[in-house]
């Protein structure tokens, strides 16, 4: 019979990554295995990849200021004149 956890293994990994952002995959897997949560290092890597991909997708795009746009336009004009 499979062991039932109050939270999914993925959530355990996410919580551990939030608490220890610099932890490596092997450290996370070892820490969770000590707690009795059987997790493979490759599974930890997959979950961490998903965490960072979704964080990048949620990040708002950088916007340019009016002065930066003017500087780029002036640089393009200079290139065209030469």
C-alpha cells in the first residue's frame, strides 16, 4: 500500500526550495528522504525547472523609458548617416 502524504511530493519540494533557495538537487532529495519522503534527484530537478520557468513567465517584461527609446533612435540615425 502506498504511503499517503498530507501534501504532494511536489509541494514538499517547492516548500523546501522556498526555504532554502540555494540548495542543490541532491541536498533537497537527501533532506526529504531523511523525513521519510521518497524522492529521486531527477524528480527534484524536474520540479525545480518548472518552478523557475513559471517564475520567468510571471515576470513582467521590462519596459523602455522615453529617453532610452530616443537614444536608440539617435544611434540608428547615426548608423544610417555613415
